[in-house]
């Protein structure tokens, strides 16, 4: 099986790729994205000055994995020098945006009454815009922070791909919005002024301008995402049909967005000993072997296929993750 | 030089055949089918489109024959090929569609010029030539005037009127022929409800027996 053309089964090439700035880790739910991204982050922190790990999964697991509490702001991970982590909610609301982070956003919206709601409805009518907005906000923040590498622990498959489509979606939406504001701007302006104007002395033009800024940010970031030197996507999968199927679909889709993928992590492999009496383990191993062969056949030439074992205990805590992460670099040798 | 009377009649016949009996769309389709068989750049595209379509279908069949669970690598490769072929097919078909629309437009224009245009030319050129003369006193003055419209000498039939007469007669005759066939077959022979049974019985008058009472 050790074909000369095959790429080494470790993430070392990714670690060595010094130009990388953005790394996405994604896959179906429950395959071990968070564990993998944490491990990758730990390994990355060894070779780079500063690494930021961001979870965009609404079901935040980073806190769980490292056994410490993370929040909206980047916080260093104790025990891993050079690594910080943060958890963001991709379902943030637009009112946050309007008040530019102020806490009186809700109040502002209430003060606006019907008009505020109307505007909110209008903005929300663009599919995926709220997620895009909050993502863009985060990206803006992140761009300001000087991290060498940023690793995204993404939400299960669909969400990730949707996020990567956002710039186009948003562009269309914003076009429509600015068109609307040109047509009805006067009317809205009158209504707002009748109620005493927007809080904080803002105007709809300001809000629109803010949105356009965001679009520029997203557009710029997207350009970086399409650059294979700067960005790579690491799919995580388990050797089972559905996971494999989703991964293939995802890789094709990423290809259509021109996002580079050249490494994948096959997780939760069973390595029962030869004389193992556990029937279940053996038959499962047989199934996994079948899919592993298929994976090697299909991706072996173009991908670093990293094979990770299923451990007997949960991978939690810095120490456990550090140990697990070693196997991303030096391939796991199964006990005979 | 054949007589103008005959030429006008033939043109009217052609017009009727093309536009009513065959239909403009069908003519366009036929011409398109001929056109893409000629050595034109479009024929290449058409062949490619067909090829992509066939390729996509073949891969789809093959994909169905391979078990995704047992032979994922092979299946996935087939699927990649299939997706690619399908995409190419759709692209090619779309680009061909625009060419075809252009072609249809041009062909419709040519057809129009070839029939109505020629008609117009003849009407203009022979506008002041009498087609034939009416015996004097057959019709009153104002009817003579109408029949010689627009420019033929009074008392004659103008080319325009002759054309209209030919067209009307051809239309009526064709209608009569089609109606006869329809009645004979007992079902609709053209149009949207083709093949439908006629609601009307073929013309056959039931014999009225002398004894039967007439119901009032």
C-alpha cells in the first residue's frame, strides 16, 4: 500500500506550511472535529508564535475539551503557551451590529418602534445575513489581533459551507437594501425623524455604510480563503459510509469554492489485538478497514490522510489533548 | 415569365402551407435540424452537447451499478465524472439555447421576407396592372372601385384583390378538406386535443319510420 506517490500520513506538512494563516476543521457532527482542532492547535502552537482557536459551532465544546471556560473574547489556554481560544455564536443578532456593540441595542430598537422592526425585518430577509454579519464582525476583530494562525473549529458540514458562500449572498442582499433605501430612504427618514431620530444620532445611511464596510471585509477575507498558501480546510471523518459520503461531497463543494484541501483526519479507528475475543470490535474493525482502503484509494494521492485511533477514554483536558495531538504528527503504531 | 395570376396564387398557397398547415415553429425546427448537420461551428457544439449528455447518462447508469458502500472509491470517481459531465452538458445546452434562439429569430425573419415580403413586392410592382377585366356592368361603380384598389384601372381586378381572393379560397378549401378528414375519421386530427373522439356523430340522418309518433 505504501505507494511512492502517496503523501505522508501526518499533519506535519500542514504544520510546516509557514504561509498558512487560516485553517478550517470540519466534518459531520460527532466525528471529533473539536478534538482534532484542539490537537492541531496545540501542535501549531509549538511551531508558531501565536495561535488562535475559534469555535463557530453553536454547541460550544472548546470549554469542555480544554476543561476551562472560554467566551466571546480570546483567552489564553493555560498549559499551552502561545495558544488562545474563543467561542463565538454565529447566530448573533443584527441589533448588536446597529449599536456597534453597545448594550443599549435592544433599547434602541424598542425606541424605534415599528420602523426599527421593519428595518430589522428587511435586513433579516436576506438569507444568512445575520450569521454573515456576526462572522464578519469576528473576522474584523480577528484581523485586528495579531495572530499568526487562526484555526476554526466549524459547525457541522452544512453551516461551514454556507458561511463560505456568504460574501456572494451578502453582496446581493446589500445591493437590494441600498436600492430600497434609495427608493424609500426619504420615507423612512421622515418616519424616523417623526419619532425623534435614531438613537446615538445614527442615520440609516450610517447603518448601510456599516454594512458595506462589512461586505468589504468579508470580500477581502474571502480572497484570502481562496488562496491555497494562506488557507486550508482539514476534513475530519470516521470510516463509515455516511461520514465518507459527506466528506466527498464537502471536498467537491470546497473545490467549487476554490478552497484548498490537502489533508484529512480519519478518526476513531479501532485497533483490536490479534487474539482479541471481542466479536463486535473485530467485525467493526473489518468494516473500518474496508472504508480505510477506499479512502486510501480515493484520496491517498492528493491528501495527507492521518489515521487516529479511538482511545479508551475521552480526550479531555490539556494534557490528554497534548498526548493525542502527538499522533497527528507521528503516525500511530497499533499494538500487535 | 409565368403569369402574375399564377405567381400570386402560388405565393398564397405557400404562405398558407408554411404558416397554417406546417406551422412556423415546425419549420424552424426542421431548418435547425438541417443546419446542425451541416459543417458549421454549431454542429460541433451540438455534437458535443449530445456527447456530454450521453456521457452523463452513461456514468449515471454505471454509478447505479456500483455499490457505494462496498466500492466507495470507484463510486466517488464515477460521481465526480458524472457531475462534471452534467455540468458541461448544462453549460453547453444553455449556450446552444441562445444560438438556437438567434437562429429561430433569423429564420422567422427570412421566412417572413420570403413570403410576405415577396407578396408585398409583387403588390407594389404590379399594383397598376389589371389582372383581368370585369365585363362591363356586372357590378356597380363602387364595387368596381373597390375591386380595382389601390391603383389598378377602374373596371379591372387589382393584384391585391386577386391575392386576397386566392388566400381566402385556399384557406376555405383547406378548412373544408381538414374538416372532411376529421369527420371521416371521427376524431380530432390536429391541435391540442388531438385524438379526441368527436362529440358529433358522422352525418347520417336516421330514417324516420312512418308509424312513430312525433314527440312534441
